[in-house]
C-alpha cells in the first residue's frame, strides 16, 4: 500500500519513491490526530500513485524538529521534495482531496520562474 510509517532511517527512500508525498505528523495522545487518521487512510486509498506517510512525533523527534512541528496534527505536502503545503489542524476529507489535487496540478517550474521575476 502507499501508506507508510516515515522515520529518519527511511526518509530518503520514501521521499524518492513518488513525485508527491503527503505527511501526517501525529501522536498517540492527540485526539484530533486520531480522528484525522481515518480521513488520512481513506484519502490514501483514493490516490494510489501518491505516498502517504505518518510520522509519530514522539518516536521521530528528529523529523519533527526538521519540519519545525509546533502543533499536531500537522499535514505537509511535498512535491519533488519541495514543501507546497503545511498546516496544523484536522482537515475534512473533501479539503484534503482538494489540496492533493492542487498539489498534483502545481507546476514547480512555473512557480520558480514567477519567483525569479519578482
């Protein structure tokens, strides 16, 4: 399945698998995290060509620090290893699907060129 547990040890391998990676930073004691987990799994089933990764912030403190996790749940979407979305809080399924579709359609080269002109 396209749903994996992301660790410092497998980080490079996981991010190298697909163009898009959706990461859920969570903890067992966090009730909103546990509620969002069902949504995350359901959406992962809809997008088999995308890697969905879960990071337990208590077990993976280094990854949590690398992503500057301040509150959870934290959803991060990376396209070609570039963060294109990061926001704390639980999202409804429809919003998560919309964000993923926007990330899929995003042309990073066009974004880069626009930034160069500013």
